[in-house]
C-alpha cells in the first residue's frame, strides 16, 4: 500500500504522556493511517525524522488571530513553533454580533488594531453579520493552521447595550445577550470569553458572568477568562471557580501570571475536587513594544475617562494638567517603573536604548512619568518598550509548584499583529512561547512526554477538539517534527527588539490535516488548516 506521507524513524511521542518510541508514521489524506516500527510501504512524500521527535501539533488555547486571518493566513510564527491549532476570540473580544464593520470598529476602539488596519480592514474584509457568516468567510479565505473561535462577552455586551456602560443590563438587554450567546453556540462557537480587566466586561458582576456561563454549559462549551486582576489574583481565580461550581461550565483560566503561585494552587485544588478547570500561562513575557500611536490608543481603550473620547481626546488631554492626571491615575501603562520603560526606536537615535528614567534625569525632570507624558504628547515618533526585559508578573522561570501542576499549558496570548506594519505593537517572547516552555520545563527535569501532553491532549480534551491532540491511528494528521536540540527562541537578553518578526527555530516539519505546511525549506504556502467549530463531528 502506498501512503501520501510517511515520517520515518523519529521518536514518536503521542500526546498521552506515555513513553516515546521509535516508529514510522504513515498518513493517508488528512488522517494518521498507521504507526509502526518500520513501515515497508512507500510514501508519495517521505520525511526523515531520525534523531528528531514526532509529536501531535501543539494547541494554543489563547490567541487573538481571528481577524489577522484575512490579512496574513500563513501563520508562520505558529508553524515555526510546531503549533497546528489555535483557539481565538479570547479576552472578551470576538467576531460577532454585528457586521464586519462593527467588529472592526470594536477592535479599534479597544486598542487591538491600528487606525490603518481599521481603514483597510473595513475596505478589504469579506462581509459577515453572524458567527456562522464569519466562519464561512474565513473558510473561503483559507488558513495554514486550524482555528477555533469563541464568542466574546465584551463584544456582545457593548453591541446589545449600545455602548460600554458601567451598569447591569436591563431585563431586555439580558435576554438579548443570552439569545446571541445561544445563537453563536448553535452556529459552532467553542464557548465564551471574558476580559474582566477590560471595558466593557469589567463592568459585569459575577452574577452576570454566571448567567452567561450557564448557557455555554448547556452546549458543552468552554468559558475562558482574562481575570479580574484588580480585585487580586487569588480572588479573581476564586471568582471563576465559583462560576464553574455554580454552572458546571468548563473554565479556562487565561494567561495566569507566573508570580501568582498561590493562584495556581487554588485552581489545582478546585480541579482535583472535580471541577472542569484548566489553566494556560505565558511561559516568558517582557514588556510590550508600543509605537506612540498605539500607546495613545491604549490610553483610550484602558481608561473609563477616555474610552468614549477617542484618540483625539487623549491627545488633547496630554496637554492639560487635568488630562495628564487622569492618564496617570487610570492607565496602567503609566504606573510602570520608568527605569523599566525604554525607547527602542526614535526619530532621535540618541534616545534609543535608554530608559525613560534616564532621559528624565538628563532633562532635569523631577518625575519620569512627566517625561513619559511629554514624549507621548510631542510631535516625534517613538517605539516604547513598556517594562523592558523583565516583567515582575511573569518571572523568568516558573516555580517548582507551577511546573508540577499537570493542568497548565502554554497560552501565548499572541496579540494581533500586522505583517505590513509590525512595529505598531509587538512582544517578541510570545513568538517563542512553546520552545520557551519546552526548554524551561526540560531543564527542571520534566519529561518531554509530559510537556507534550500538557500542550496537546490536555487542551484538546478540555475544549472538546475531536480527533486532535494525540498522534494515533484514525486521528487527524496534525504533526510536528521537532529537533529538540535546536528548538529555541532568543531569550530577552539575546533578542533584538528592533526586529519584531523574529521566529522560533527547531521545527523541522509541520503537517496540518495531512499536508506539509512547513519543511526544511520553509513555508510551503499550503492552506490546509480548517475552521474548527464545536458542531464538527
């Protein structure tokens, strides 16, 4: 018998946590047809995996790529890590209700896309006005990796309530929100995301979250939560435990901070009591790089005072004492230690590579936050590195307690990137989340088999991804061939933050639904990924 593809001689780690073994993997069509020590048959295409590790493609449960698909559907940054499936629509932001024009405006107003993207997306995007319509448009566009998409509570709430209002929904608004959730779940959404630090989801009381989650639970979906950090991380985790306990809904705690060891333990104990909760974390994170126009947009998106005033309101506020005080008080980006905020790029090369605190000292400014406000409000261009190479909330290595937690996977929280304007907003370490996790945990003595399990079958089972997350006969052929000795991403010390499109190394080949998407020569430009829906059989 001839197969479409045979991957020969690699160490097969199947995603179950069982020990790896040397074998050939044969693929027919989109399916793993056979796994055996030595397959005598020939493949139309063969990959030599001797000395390499053959695994199910990694699954990233926390991504923001649902709109990027229409401008860059090759997803090289994921394939270079061995990722074949992503879950999108996180942090309360997603693709419905309303039409594509409303969604683009929502993403812009929440600081997620640039003004240029707002204009070009509205001009060039396909049309949709339902969740199913978005899926159909995405299927016509094509994708190199598999995408599942959640509904977004913030998107729904703002649409129904005609704005970002700090009040409970009226009875009629509540019915409308719940109807939209039902419609989306019936159209294939994987669940509902909350962004409880962000306007407007932050205005939702726990009871509102529970009411929404109860509907998701009826459909077997998953609730994902960017936590309400401002009440305390432990308390925010307890809030989502309460949601799961009262509704039975599956909960994914999003990008739990690695400085919050107690919160990981609180979640672990709830899981071991029987609650369907899982956790993802960003393995390594530095400060975000924001060009000045993005920083101004973030002030708008992250503050109650300026959310409805737009970027012009923020620009005006930067030149008044009252406005500057409001920015100081409300915008978390101006509460960062200015010794850890750097200028990466500037019209003035003499400022590049220097901290805001250093520039303040040179200028004789008593308060470096004033210097930051001055730079944000002047006429020059800068790219700010907000937090620098070390973030206090995401330490370099996870503690032994976190590493020992078997319910934790990588969630890169890949922020929306624009391949045509990569300097607008980026955070390089997100591009290397999976190699960072692999290498950090291997150094700590955790087996490759366990690391692979946590990032394949663990999220697949939690979200209910059918025939994915394991490398076994009859499952979809989502496969990564990894050279573990070369699998890496530059550390914060090694990375050049003037190069926002740096990629991971060490993925020798990646197969998506039976088709090679990445090989030794690079991208094959095959769009064999699929839009995955909860109603898939």
